[in-house]
């Protein structure tokens, strides 16, 4: 009830309008003179945004560029765009991407980065020469290899062969790309890819690298479908919903993109995606981070389709990647989620004119640039007539009125859903609003059955943040999934309209001296993005679960105590959900899972 939205605050300095920073150039060949100039474009105290501009000042085309510089101790690059960054100590190197290395005479290209510290670059070199306009060494980039040919296709493997690329100084090796992502680097002109999934479609291409480490253009692609399998890998959860939240800001510090749903195998197992979050301002729905949503340019290796974005295409960013995902996995439905912990403050004003609010939301969802992307809307109001980040006093009928207006505006052909509190205590948040009356207008509720307990109570007692049931010693009665579901059913919400919530993260304390739940603590355990919170993919290795309570897992390592769900506890929760007749499950959020999507798989398997 807290984590899902506080995460956004950790990236506030990254959610900046980057539109116009991405320059996509067209191909060409090598050059004689060039400059590299640096500018600090933003400074927020603890960090800054820097930009380099490379300009061809000569008379011959440049085919590649490499900028090197030194930072003083304490200053470093934390993330970058439009170049490939590497470092050795305080020495930093940025090389062109495959699509922006070519500069005709007089042309320029910029790349940028976010940095920590306060220092400035020194000892700049451009392609090993001066950055101030002197002669710049260069050589020809390699040509594109031939389009691969596929043979020896089995349930789990395929052999690829291709004709060699050419280069003036010789070819060093080839990158093999599967669905746009590099899976191998080989010195020859053949490769056998194994460990594939039966009855699954893949796309392969190759890219050459010369002895100067320049990469050339990507070859044509060959489509391959492995033998065996079923009808293409669509999910088979019966009539159950398996929905995941995709966070808009995850494309920055978390480096999690729509394509990760494909490479992890998750896309074939989910049924729905909630895109989080749109904002609610002045009683209206609005896009929040426009750069991430529809302007960020993706290279071929980053995109779902394997095709690079161009500077003049009408839609880029997450929305275009979601469009490509739906083309590849047509069973997936995408909903635009508005609100969340950070952006729920605008719902009170929205409720004062629910019809106008609903109309504004539909205008965003049906914007002509992405009208085909979204299949509905999700409202995440935390919390109607109760307190979240701020306190709402709209009254118990406000939520029902909002739901009714949304259904009237969107009609029967759109999905209209809501994420709601899971506070099952007497007189708690479920009792504060008319969730029973509102359910007639909604397709389902995402019941946020997590974040019950955590280091927001820094001294404990330690308790699982997502208990399925109550247990002896639970710090607050009614703070568990079973109590919340029972209360919602009692208020008239059909079981089939309730989805059980799963967190793909843990909550933890430090200064704990006992392994069993109920111990005292001194504060929040260290976390990658926020103290007291850590992704499952990290915890499974750094603090493996060594106990279970109330249907979820806990772990005690050193003096830290964590609770989180594992594939085994998720299996138990899905069995419980089916026995309760629930409509399925949802989770927050994709990037907390492992690279092979083991938690998504556990939900999918458990719902069958």
C-alpha cells in the first residue's frame, strides 16, 4: 500500500523532458576533422545532466566516433542515452550506437548522461585525437552480413548460418541477435542457439564487429518457429486474469522495458497489463512522463519488433513498444492506470465532477496517436474517504459515483477496473467507501493484499507484509488477504470480480535478533532503491527464505528480517484464490521478477 508508489519518488530527478535529446542519423563513411564539446544541461545538487556534442568539421564523412574523458574522484556517470558508456577507474568512454555513428561534413550528434558528484570532464579525446578540431583517425565500419539461414530446427534449438561481412581492416566477430537482443558472439559464420521453447516464434539477425571494435549495420532477419508446442504459447489460465503492472519510470534507473516481458517469457503467460501511472491534475486525467510514454526512441536491439525508431515516426516510447507487444501477443489487453500512491491527491477534485473527469480520461485513452494500444482504464485511488499520502474527505459515495461515470463514458466495450485497499479491519478503509455499490460498474478490483506490515513501523514487530491469513500474534487483526476478501464479498462484491494481489518484492527490518516473526527492530533494512524494500530477484539470492507464516515466506540473515512471496507460496495463494472463486490475480510489478519470469510463471501455473 506504500511501496508501489513511493518507488516513483526515487527517480524524480530522472523524470525529465528528454524530448529532442535523441538524434537519429543516417548511415555514411569516415572523416578527417571533428570536435567534441561538453555542456552541463541540468544540476540538481546531488547530481547533474551532461551532454556531449560531436561535430564533423572536416570535408569527409565520419563512420564512427568515440569520446573519452576523465572525471575527478567522486564524479561518475549513473545512466546515459544515445551512446554506449564504459569506464576504467575515473576514465570514461562513450561510443556511438549503431544508428548514430555516421556524420556527414558539417553534421553533429549529441549524447547525454545523468551523473553523480559535481566534477567536470578533462583530458578529452575524440577517436584518440584532439577534441578541439584537429585531425581525427577513423576507418570504415564493417558491412552488413548476409541474412541468416535457419536449419536443423528442433523443439529447443536452431542452427544459423550467414555469409561473411567485409571490412577494410578485417572482421573480429559477429553478434547473434535473437528478437533484437544479443545471445552470442562468435568468430565464425554459424551458430546453434539452444534452450529454446517448443512451438515458439523467434527472429534472428547478425551484426559484424571489426578489429577496431566498430559494429556495422544489422543483417536482414530470419523468422524461426521451433517444432512441438501448442498453439503459439498463449496463456491457459482458464478464465482467470493474470495481470501485471508495468511502471512508466522503470525505463530509467531500473532499465526495465516492454521488451523484457518478451525476453523473460512473461508475455506468453499474462493476460493483462496495467500501465502505471497516469496523473490526476485539476480533476482531469493526464499523461505523466511524456518522454517515457511516447517520445523515447528505441534502437533495434531494445525494441519488441527488432526495428529501430526513427526521429519522425508519430509514436515512440512505451506506448509504441506496447503496440508492438500486442501485435506479437494479441491475447494481451492493456489498461491505462491513473493515480497510485503519489498521484491520488487529485481524485477528490475529480469526484466533484465525475462526468467531466471520465470524459478527460477517455480523451487520453483514445488519443489518436495510441488509440489502439489501450483496452480500458484502471483507477488507483488511495484512498477514497480515507488517508493515504494525503487524506480524502469526499464521502463514502464518491468512489461509486466515479465508477458509475467512468462506465457511462467508456461503455461496455472497454475494461473499467480499480485497484483498492485490502484493509479488512473493522472500521478500516474498506468500510470507508461503497465498494459493494461501485462493483456493478467495474470489471474487477485489484485488491492490494500486500504492504500490511513493514519498516514504516521502524521498531517492528517483524511481520509478513503480505499474509494470506491471520495468525497468532499478528500485529493488526484484519490486515490479511482472507479478511479483506471476506469483507468485500460480504459487501456484495462478486468473488469473480476480485483479484488477489502479489508483491514481487519484500519488506524488511534491520537490527533484528530473532528469526521468528514478532521480533523488535531498529529500522529499515538496506534496499537498492529504498530502505526497507527489495526486489524478489535480489532477495532470493542475498537472503533466501528460511520460513513461512500465514501463507507467505520470511527470511532471517545477519540481523536483517525480510518477508516476501516465492514460487512455492504463490502456488499456495493461487490455490486459495481458486477455491475462493476469485477472478484471478495481479502483481506489482514486472521488474521485481527474475530475468526468466519465475514469479509470473508461478501465478500462471497456479491459476490453471
